[in-house]
């Protein structure tokens, strides 16, 4: 059916229903993920240009956006060399002249438009050309003819959209103004009225209107660029509110559905265990443990996330939780992302379990034959009390007798689904998730908003600091000299080479070159190369040899297995550090400084380095605080796709920025949780529009939503 048919217009209408959108434009818009009218409404400007103030040519400042009113003095094609053609226009007002330049143009159209004497409005960022003075490259121009020569319609704040090749700002503005004209009356409100009133939020349709077509009075382009206007705030609120409603709902209902076993905490086993520890728990560890114990005593399934930087001591916290399950006559599972890490945890935990008389098992993909059968059987019969393993723990063949608690380590490596899979291995076992990927608190509340979150925000005492330094190009010699002196003192070193996605072969060549030059330069030490093309067993063997100090320098192409503890390693050299992300650099740095030695993280960088790359190197040098680094990372990368959201299963934020909008987020969270407390299934007719919106916009992202 087409737009002249009988169908009532709706926000679900395809974009072709809009005047100005033919098949060609529709294709371009689809590239931007815009297929329905509603998508267009949510396609918000990322920047604004103030064209309400006209400047005189004599007052233009290079690289500062400006709008002038001018007359065409002269226009035509200029040839540069034999091939290159430029269309140049000389504009003038009563204070001077400036040039406009076009490198791609339609000659007939341009000659017609820029006739001598034509009056125009010209907008853009001027630059200074040494020979010809001020010039605008591809400025926006608008002809002043008859009526609008005197009208103020054109002088206002203009929205700027992220566009794609072949689609011009002018066309998208045009399309949006047609959308607003025809569909704005269909935009309905779904935020409850009392919330709107309490925070004086604009209505939804007014918010869309003023965001796409800002009034020239009241707010400046700067306010708009900072997303500070009431219209933008309303849309930010709406986006965060819907997500928080989903999370509040999930939390409320997972708690009432999951009955969970009530545990007795602080039993004899725990007391014995704490006595065995060679150190005192940190205050943060005690605080987090108290939070866990409180959950376990409640009679509802625990669903808690521990956020703790690399080296903050999460393993002991996990082990205490596992032992509490054992103390309550249930089994406990500890799931980690890699085999080597599983083995390391196993070996760390084994002495405690032996001392306490607890049967511990390790389950990995390498288990074979009879051994495998015996272990599986003991798990099934409930003889084995603590089971450590990789994701092979969730396979069908593994059956627990009575799984009471599961810990999932390094959550960011598992998807939400695996987290749920381990939860299904018992009758509503308590779930404890641990992650070392530092994310800002505001983000944790969004990504894990249906879980309770604990922050392990303190390092065990006596941790040696890590010095971080950047070496550019040839200075790398100094980095390797430092490594040599550390090796001479008996320490070990990591050398990490980056992964360049296009070709694993090329990566390997680059890493091999580094490896060979290290071998040649430091023949007195054993170096080894580890990379993704090696078999798993091979890689594991190398890691064990490194752990036992049979290897002194480990050169790695890819990221070294998360979480592995090599206390004797005191040097981390990162080659081409400018290519790594901040979170990655921080994780890699966390591989050293785990023992009693002063450690060094040496970043070797090569030109050219992007602005972002430079900013990252500065941040990693200045800070060791994972949360701070994560916040800086977000600032550098901007609001777009922030780490983890894609995997988290939550919708990508379109307008909200979790750093910038932290205040609105806390309002949204508070209001959402209050509302779900009052009306747990949104059955109040007044909340029907909200319920529809939640289901439509985030329903598929949250499994429990189905039941409302
Ligand atoms: P992560 O949080 O990265 O998993 P780990 O649990 O591996 O950190 O702990 C890092 C190191 O700190 C381990 O060697 C561990 O034995 C040690 N550790 C943990 N808690 C304490 C503490 N309270 N005091 C001293 N050392 C501790
Ligand atoms: Mg760990």
C-alpha cells in the first residue's frame, strides 16, 4: 500500500511514505539503520550550527563556524593542472570578500545558482589561504530570493546529522522536517504523568520537535551541543528510564520467582579457612563478603556482581562463597574462561581444600576416558563438593547432585547466556559473577542493573607499584635495556605484539621478528613465542614453563590469558602500544606487579599516532585506577558504542551518555524502581502506554519481560 492508500498513518510506516524519500534515498537511509518513521524521529542531530547570527566578512575567524549574508561578485571554474577543476565563487559584503570552493560540482547547476549579483546566505568553517585569503570549502549556501530575502526563516539554529555518502545534510533536514510535519501529532506520551510533572519534563512530541528543529530563542547551539536543553534531557531520560524499567522488572521478578536456598553463613568451615589464610582480608574484601553473606541468608537466590580490578583479590572472596555452600551441604561450581586459568585456580585452591578435607575437582575439555568418567560420576553422586572448570561445566553430561552456588569469573568473556546456563544446573543456585573489566559505576548500574553490585575497590597491602613509561620509535632500545637488567636480577618479562585484524600471518611475522631479535640480543635467556596458531596443549605447556621460570621472556601475539598469576614477572613490554585500547592496556599491565617486586610497564609506540591513540597513552601513564581509566576511555571514545553493551544484550544507547548524563540516569533509575515497586506488572491502565513502549523498545533484550 502506498501513501495515498487508506491505511491510517503510523510511526511504523516505512520511510518511503515521506515526501522526498524515493527508492534511492531509502537505500541510503537503510544504511543508517533507518527503516521506519520512528527510526527517523530517534535519529537525532549530534551537533548544531548557529545561523541566526550573521557575521561580517571582516570579522570572520578561521576555523570558527560562521554564517554570512553576501552577494556573488564572480563565479566560475578554475583549472589546476590538466585534470583538476574547482568551482570558485567570490562573495562580498560591505566589509570585504571571501571565497567559496567546490571540488565536486555540477557545472550547469552552479553557474545558474551563483550568478553575479545573486544574494546568498553562506555557512561554514572558513580557513585562511595564504594567497587568496579567507575561503570556505563546500559551504552550505541558500539563495535569498523574493520572499525569503527578507524573511528570517533561514536564520536559525540548524541541526547536523551523521550522514552517509550520497546523502546531504540538506536532504536529511528536509526529510525530517516533512516527518515532523506529518507525524508529530501521532507521537504519544508514555512516561507517567506524575513523573513528567515532578521533573518538569517536556512532552514526547515537543521534545522531538525541539531537538530536530530547535527554536532560535532560549538556547544556544552550544547548549544544544552539550545536550543540555530540556528537549534533549527529556529524550535522554526516556531512553534511560525504559532500560531501568526493564531492569527493575527483571530484578523484582527474578527475586520473587527464584526462591533459593537459605544458607547458614560464617560456619565452622569458613572460620577454619580464614585461619589458614597467610594474610588478613582487606577491608574491601570483608565488606564484599558481608554483602554476599547477607544475600545467602535471605532465602532468595543471590544474583550479585563483584567488580574488582585486576589483583584486587577476588579469588579469596569467591572461595569463601564456595565454602559457604559446602558448609550448607551443597555443591559449588567455579566457572572460568580458560583452561589455564581453571588449572591455576585449582592449584591455588587445592591446598586449602586438602587442609579442610573437601573433595575438589577440575573439569576441562582435556579430560579424557576413565578419569573423566570417574570425575563426572563423583559430581553426580555429590561426593565432589567444589568443581572448578571452564565452560565445559555447562555441558549436558555434567550433572550436579545439588548445586547450591556458582561463581562465574571474568564475566566479560562469557555471554549472558552462559551465565544463565550455569544457573540452570541446579535448583535456583546462588549466582556470583566476577569481573575485572573496570567499568564506571554508572555503567555497571545499567549493564548489570538487574543484579546487585559489589565493588572490591581496594588492593591488598604491600602491592609494589608499577611504573608506566612510553618509548617512541628508536627509544625502544631503552625499554629492552631495562628488561635486560630486570632479567639479570632473576625476573621475567612479557613482550606483547598487537593483533592487526586483517591478517594473522602478518601479525605472526611481526611477532616472530621481535622474538628473533630478542633471542639474538639476549642469548643468555630463554625466550619463547606464543600465538593463536599454536595448539591449545602447546600454549598451555609454554605457560606452565613460563610459570616455572624455565622461560624468561614470553613473546605473545595475542592477549595473554586473562587472570594468570606470574608473581616473578616484573616487565611488560607492549609493542605498538598506540594500537591497543585502554581497557586492554590496563589488563595487560595487570599481568605484572603481582609479586613483591617493583614492576615496569613499557609502552613502545610508533608514528603516526592518532589523536585518540595519544590520548590513550597519556591516560594509561597517568592512572592506575581501573575505574578512572574506564571513565577516561568513555570520554575519549564518546557516547556511541561503549564497551560491553553489544554483548550485554541491552539496546545500544542512541542519545544518552552514561558519563555526561549520570544525573539523569540516577533519576531514571529511582523513578523506574519506585514505579515497579508500586505496580510490579504495570497493570494499572494509566501505565498501559508505558508497558507497550517497554515491550516494543526493549522487550527482546530482557528475557523476563515476556511474562508481563
Ligand atoms: P584478582 O582479583 O585479579 O582475581 P587474585 O584473587 O588473583 O586477584 O589476587 C591477587 C593476589 O593477591 C593473589 O596472589 C592473592 O593471593 C593475593 N591476595 C588476595 N587477597 C589478599 C590480602 N587480603 N592480602 C594480601 N594478599 C592478598
Ligand atoms: Mg582473578
